[in-house]
């Protein structure tokens, strides 16, 4: 589960950095908030208890 969370966050952070470089701050913020929510859902829905 942690591997999936890591890849999700890493990829979104990379995309958000690209958006910041383009001065698309709102887009970057949206991407980061969405990734934060998705990662939290993954963490909370872990049925194996592998937290």
C-alpha cells in the first residue's frame, strides 16, 4: 500500500512542480489537494492493517 501511495504522491508532485514553473498556481494547488485526498483514502481503506 505504501508503494502505491508513494508513486501517487511522487507523480502528482512532479506534475505540480511543472505547473508551478508555468505559473499555473491554481492548477498545482488543485493537483496537490486531490493527491492528498486520494492518498488519505488509500491509507484509511487499507484492509490489511499494513499502516
